[in-house]
C-alpha cells in the first residue's frame, strides 16, 4: 500500500508562512539608535565649522522634492541638495538673529538640524556616515564645543529614510550642557523656502503635526524681561530655560510625513534603552508578544496536525 504524502509540501509551506508572520515584527523598524555608525568622515576630523558632502544611494523626499546629496556640518546639521560639488554650511550661531533666517529657514535648501551650536572637532569627536540603501545614518560621536573643545559631551544621530521619515536621537550628553556651551542651541527642520512660523515649539510636548519648518531655540544668558532690541537672540523675550528634555534624557524625536506637506512629530522613549523582547504567549490568557497569540496557536495546531497525520499513515510495504 502506498502512503499518500501529497499533503506534506503544503504543511511545510504553511509552516514557512507562519514563521514569516511570526518574525515580521523583527524586520519592521530600525532601532531608534543605530549602532552601526559606518565610516568615519575623515575630512571633518580635527576641524571646526567645516562641511563635506556625501552622495546618497537613494532619493530622499522632502518638501515636495527629492534629494541625493547631503552636506554634513560639524555644527550639528545636514543641508540637502543634488549637486555633489555644491557645499552648504550650517552657521555655528544659528540661534543668532542675523543668521537664523538666512542660515536656516530661508537658506534655499532644506535643513535637518538635530543639534546646532558651535561644535568643535579640533580636539575630540568624530562624524560618521552609513548608507543602508533605504536609509542613511549620520552620527556625531563625542563632539566638543568651541567653548569646551576637550569635553566630548555631545553624541547624537540623524537618520533619514527613503519614505521621507527622519529622526533625531541623543545619547551621552555629558557635563552641564548649558554652562559648558555658553552658546545658543537650535534643534529642528526647515524646507529652506521662507521665514519660519512665529514662535518656536517645545519638542518635549510632541506629538504635533502640520509644520514644514519647526524649531526649538535656546539662547544663552538671555533674560526674558530684557529689551528685545538689545538681544542677539532670534527669538528674544521668551522663557529660554528649556533644558531640551528629549536630548538630556537620551531620547529620540521622529518626524513622519503627515500627508499635508508637514510632519507628524513624536517623542519616543529613551534611545539608549532597547525595548524589552515581546513576551511569549500565555496559554491561559491567549495574550502574547510579536504577532499575537493567534500566530502561536496556529503553530501549535499545525504541529499537532503534522504529528497526527504521520502517526496515522500506513507505512509502505
């Protein structure tokens, strides 16, 4: 008697599909903090106020255009373009009233600025770049500041994605951030086309959406009650004691296109603490981790059916 085993390939296919479903969560989103920094941008090592270009392997969509070139700046920002021979700098004093508009919001090119201040790599710190094919990662690792060049207090990262999403992540800000800087700080993004909207935001208050240019600004030694005409700050008179909570908490800001030309801004959990693994399914409650209990139950059912079918088959004589 011949045993009918035509069902065996179908069982294996079903198990393969279930395995793919169960592991799909692991392939969903890259880590909030990418540990593979890639190659050091040696042209920026030991420099101050310098910039160099990298060519992307994909088109990054931003502000209704696509870009393939990024000017990476020591001073904590990336300017987008399409000409590898054209360099764009981010001013070290972007917070200053004389440079904010021309250097950021109306510069003519979009800017992504995870942490702009007067950074300095002459004594410490490096910048790294890695292109993954569908996303690119820029990492400022242990950068010093012009006022404290030997203090490697600033480690942060920009990720850009082929679908138009981007993120700012922060780690290991050492020392007294404000005292050691003695400078202003700007964090944000701009389409580079016009004067920015009135008033900065507090990224710690995310989520919010709809803006094509959005920024948080802090000016050192700024008295909120001072005469705005006597201030060098682009946005004088506000309460400038923002501690940039996301930055100091090793957090991450994610910016997702919202379908209206702006971005949905979300404040993620601490980037330095990876999320715990999903729990295994609890057979008593039906609750489980990645993929839910349904996938795990299907595994159990398929496995039981497979064993039962083998047991009940008559061997070939």
